[in-house]
């Protein structure tokens, strides 16, 4: 009886060992299967990313960059003069509107209007190509050695403007305009022609009494410009309350 019981115990132990071995084998097998599945999932994800999502992401990024670049280009074209590269009249008007929204900002502003003297004669006699080159050179002269808080604009034709959105020292501005006049008067060799040009400049300050809007500031600068032209051109003048201006000042 004891031998039978011992034999039974031995068989049971052997069976348990076989079950244990089978369990270990099964666990190893499952781990291999899981590892293979995980590897296949990773490979599949990489294939999807590389051949589908990455090109799509690159395409979207490129499209976004193109849209941003196009918008920047359109914004530049809308606010800059195509000939001289200066800010244009639209940008000038937008700047005034932004400043005017601050109500009290006009008191700190100064406006300089610049006209090239006898430009029409140069344009008519020597042609528009020469006239365009004169305007381009004038724009370079106007933007040379700018003061702080200065913005330069081409309002149209031979009309330019300098706008200061912060209060400026009149003595410094006087030196700036004297230098500008001398720069523009320098003889230039343009398309085989010796070009001599001058300019007339009118200046108005927002802090002067009675200046309550940019329309008024513009008319005052225009009045000062008219007085310079009436007195022989080739110079600059500041608006004074007793200045006799034209009956019809140009509108802003």
C-alpha cells in the first residue's frame, strides 16, 4: 500500500512539473507573440506616419507658410508705394486713424509735407522713366538719417510726408530739414541727364493752439508749404497762426 501511495505521489509530482514546464513555455510563447504584435503595431504606425501623415503634415506646413507669406506680401503691397518702397497714402491714413483713436495723441504729433519743385517739368521734358528715377532718389534722400519716431510716406506724385507720433524738438527738426534740402539739391546723374532738383517743405505741430484734428494738422502743414512755394520755393516753413493760406487747402 505504501508503495502504491509513493508511486501515486511520484506521478503527481511529475505531472505538476510537466504542467509547470508547460506554463513556462506558454508564458515565453505569449511574450514572444506580444512582442511581435507590439513590433508590428510600431512598424504599422511608422508606415502610416511616413507615407501618409508626414507628407500631409509637410503639405499643411508648406501651405500655412505660403498663406502667411502671401498675406505678408499683400499687406506690404497694400501699405507701400510700389515705386519708392515708402509707406503709401493708405498707410498714412491708417496711421492717423490709429493715433486719433487715442484722442490726446495729436498734441504730440508733427507733420512735414514735402513737394519736389518743378518735378512736372522734369517729368514732361525728360520722360516718365527719368521722373520715376528722380522720385526713387528723392525717397532715398528723404529717408536718410531719420529722427526718432519718424515715418516717411509717399502720398502720391511728387508729394511726400514725414509724420512724428511723439513730440519733437523744433531745433532738431530744423536741422533735419536743412540737411534734407541740401541732400535733395545735390546734382544727380540720372539716365545721362544732369538733374538738379529742390523741394518745398511745410511743417505743422499738433500742440499748436486750435489744432484739434489731423485734418486741421494736414491743412496747416499744407498752408505752410504753400507759403514756402509762394515765397520762391526751395526751403521750409513752419505754420504760424497769422499765415495767410490758400482759399482751398488740400484735403487729407
